[in-house]
């Protein structure tokens, strides 16, 4: 039975293509069931591998439902900040309502500082002296290691550009979009003397004038990110200044020969290449 099965799989077949009128043979294909099966499996594997590589290493992966992109990550961070703010507001309102009820009933109002101190005292009372000393030793050793090089180990963690939360440099309308070859940035129109802000924490590496771009400013950020601000009316920072996200750094203007009106020419560079700022920042 096994020999017959092998012979059946290895039996040769011929597929011939002939012209209908002249019966002239055009092409002939010889194959067996085994070779046809191997060819089908090979094609399937190649197609599956090709689709995997296409969706794993290209921007097409963002089309997969549920896959996070830069906008969804930025929205998640913003929502987390809003939730934290709402929790704090609710806590303050609950304390206010409790105090208002105490005032109306003639009772003594609550003091937030006393509540915090009371909670701290109860926490310390639940700990033995040995446990408190052990925790104090661990804390001191952690602080000593962090201060050994003057920075905290947490500061060494650098997020990729997709995980950064950018502060808009200026609120306005995009008048000219990004083109990698012809226009490696975007133009944002805004009223004259509008405040231009730093998009991330960083250090000003250039602040000065050139004939083409007018008053320009360049900031180096962590994660090999560079931001450029051109055609400003006035610069508020100098080279070497440290800035944080949202810090005013310049005023919108129309300086330089490559401008036709008040706007900010903004560029975002990542790992030495210009990227589209509109992908990561909401203007």
C-alpha cells in the first residue's frame, strides 16, 4: 500500500497549451502531485512571510485595528493627565462639601494639613523601629547612588519620538505642509508677536540671525531630537540656555528673505533626518 501511494504521488502529468485552430503546441508543463504540493506550500509560505514583513516593518502596521500610533499614545498621555487632574478636583470638592456640611451643623471644619499629618502618623505607628530603620537605610543608599553622578537613573531612559508628548510651538493654521525634499518642515501662520514655545525640554544650540531665515533658533532635545524655529520677530533665548516644554523662546515674525508674511517655519529632526511635525504635534 505504501509503495502504491508513493507511485501515485510521483506519477507524472502533463499540462499542454495548444492553439485552438491550428492545434499548435504553445507550451507544456510536466508535474506530479508531490511537486505541485511542494510548489503550493512554497508559494503560501512566501506570501505569508511577505505580508508579515510588510506589516511588521512598514507604516502599514498602524492600519491594524487596535495598534497604537503616535496620536493614540499622545491622547493616552493627555487623558491620563486629565484623569489625575479630575481626581484632584473631586477630592477638593469632597473636602469642601464635607466642610460646608460641618459649618451648617455647627461642627469644627477639617484642615487638610491635619489630615495629611494624621495619615502620616498612623502610617508610622504601624511600622516597627527596625522596619523604619531598614527603609531609611534603603532610601539613603538609593539617594547616594543617584547622586554619585549627579543624575537619577530614571533620567537615562529616553523615549522614542513616537512616545514623546510634544508641546505645540504655536497655535495657528498650517499654510505649507511638509515635503522631505523641497520643504523639510511646515509653515504655521499666526498673528505677529504670537509667543513661540519650546516643544520639549532641551538646550538651545543656536540662536541668531541669517539673511534667508531671519531670527532663528535651534533646540537639542533628548533622544536625538532637534527642533528648529525660523523667521521670528524676536528671540527670547540665547545659545546655551536650558528650556522646558512650553517655555516661550521667541515671537512670531516675518524676518529673512524666504518669507512672505507672519508665520513660523518649524522643523523637527529625528536621528539626523527631517520628519513631518504634523505627525506628532497638533497645531
